[in-house]
């Protein structure tokens, strides 16, 4: 058995590394060396067949779309359509966060149909199984949790979110005395409740080596979850968040030493002026491990528009060095997202990721914008559609305008600045040629 990380440390270049190198404009050796250092991960379970992508240092910022049933709404066909829409809109990854229905069946059908890396949060499965037995989280055992993790990894998950940094010494800092919103992570709250009931340490932390053995066996990337992420901008960068991050930093090193690939998850709700600092702190404490952020959302006051809130924060985070953005949909904080919400969430995250890539000099990002500008200067509409982050919408909007068959748009019409300048340049060239 071996992982992308253990092979890279041995100097081996895998097919997956070659694929990532080709996609990102690097040499296979450069990708191998980044993987060996833990700066880049290639989440790909040995039991899942798809075209892999890399996440991390120097690579384009990747996007994840969350899908999944709830206990109150179970429709597998709808979730499969959400996955298809998300991937078509540009998602590099999908996470199945299902909590309702036959979770094993749902997960395996999504796995079978997913053309991109797939993640999940195994404790959701364990908690849902307990609920089906009319039991509660206090009835969770370490064996049930680890059996659930192993089962899901064996099925083919490429990465799993595990809240190993929620410990007895960290979760108490997120209580009502210290925070406004408390604990907003579902996994973090479940583990905190279990520790409170039993006055025992988090089994994911206490038996971390057991987790590493499972992850290594299937080459599953660990996404070390921020169970104490702030759910209010007023709670951002507080003691609970930072103390958990310190624990995660230690666990990152242990995972790398064991040959297990690691992503570190981050906040959450963060004011604009704290986002860059959050990225720098994470990179420092976690030795530049790839950073996966939810948003971050820059205000708590935009329900219904949180895909925009998250895109604002995501662009700043990506520019500062975040490597992986989890989309946020307009349904965030309100309800289960529908298919349109998923599409809007992915596009918003895609805009944020690309904006960040321009700022941090990712290969090809600025070149795409230059090419788009050249097409605009030439009034090359097909070229503009091809380069657009959402070509379908761009084509649809123009096709419905009064000037769809002309070289202008309905905004400027005959006063088109580009046309005026092009005509002026043409006239100057004609005058020079006749002299």
C-alpha cells in the first residue's frame, strides 16, 4: 500500500501527478516535489476512478460544492442533478453531506456518478445511524465512528472532513461566555456534545493514529475540519478558533509523517479586515498545508445573498493564499439549496477563485483575462463566450437583446466606445498608408 504522499517522498512520479502537472502548466517533478512537501495534495481514493486535480501551492484555486439530503427532504434524483449542475458550472469537487434516507445507497450512487473528487463527513453517517435506532449522539462509540470512517473510505471517498481539533481543552472556549454564536459546525457540535456527556476526550484526537491507518490504506486525504469555526463575524479569530488551529497544526505534521495527505479547513464568518491575517496564521501554524475555507462570509446580515457575501470573502482569501473554496449558496442559513441555488453558488465561488488566482499570479489566470480583453476589443462575441466563466448566461443574455445580430450591445448601441475607438484607429492607419 502507498499514497500519493508516500510515493512522492520516495521520488516516484505517479500518473495522477502527471495529470495535475499537465493541467496546471508545471513539470511532473515540480508537482511531485510539492506533494512530497505536503504543499499540494491530490485527493484520489484507490477505489475511485476519475480524472484527479491538485489542490495547493501555485495551483489554481479549486471549488467544492456541497450537496446532500436532509432528514426532512430526501430526493436522490435531485441530488444527482445538483451534482451534474455543479460540475457543469465548474466545481472541482463535490461533498455529499446527506443526513436523510439510505445514506450508504445515496453515497454509493453519487460516487458511481461523480466525475470529480468526492468528500463527506463520516460523523454525519454515524449520527444518522444512531437516530435511525432511536438513539442519540451520547450513544456514539469510538468503534462505531471508526467503523463508519473505514466503510466510507473503502467505498471510495477521496477526502473526509474529520473534526480532530475539537478537544476538551478547545471546545469549552466556544461557550456562551466566550462567543455570540457558539459552535455552528454540525460535526463540531456533535463531538462537543459527546465529550460533554461522557467527560472524555474526542476519539478522533485520542485515537488519531487509528484514523491515519485507515486514511493511508485507501489514500484518503484528511480534511482537518474547523469544528470551532466562527459562525458570527464578531466571533472571528477568537481563542477557540486559534487554539483549535494550533492542535490541527500538530495533527498536520503527524499525518504527513505517516504518509497521509492533509488539507486544513478554515472559517467561516470573518470581517474583511481579518481575512488575510487568518490565511497567514493558518499557513504559518500548519506549515503551508493547503487551506480550505467556507466563504468566508464577510457579514452576517445578507440571508438570501450569501453566495455574494461568500464570494467577496473568498476572493480576498484566495488572493491571500487560500487554495480551496467551499461554495455558499443563496439558501445558506435559510433552507436546503435547490438546483438553481447550487448553480449560483458555484458560479459565485468560481468568480472568487479566479479573481484570487489573478492576484496571486497563478499560471494562465491573467492570460485568460488578456485574451478576453482582446476579444472585446475585436467585438469577437464567440471568443468572449468561450472565455466567460459562465458562457451559457453570457450567450443567453446577449441573444435576447435588440442588438444581438450587431457588433454592439444595447448598453451603448451606436455610441459604443470600442467601435468608436476602433474606427478612429482604422482611419489613422488608412491615412498613414496613403502618405
